[in-house]
């Protein structure tokens, strides 16, 4: 007998405009590089690995 698919729905408050959230759980495994740029100038460059 096929299982019934559940549908989940939720509302969240508006995210603050001065914060950025990265959901690592949705990313594939591997090495990543994060570049933060302001007015076409590199501010911060960091690397991380998803295992």
C-alpha cells in the first residue's frame, strides 16, 4: 500500500535585513568558498567543507 505524502507548511517572521543565513543541510558534500563583496571589492574570503 503506497504511503500518503505529508505536506508541511509554516510561517516565519521576516528575517533581519542585515543578516545572511546559509542552510548547510541543503548543500551537497564538498568544498565551498564564500566571497563577501561590497561595491565590487572583496571584503572577506573564507572556505569551508561539507562532510
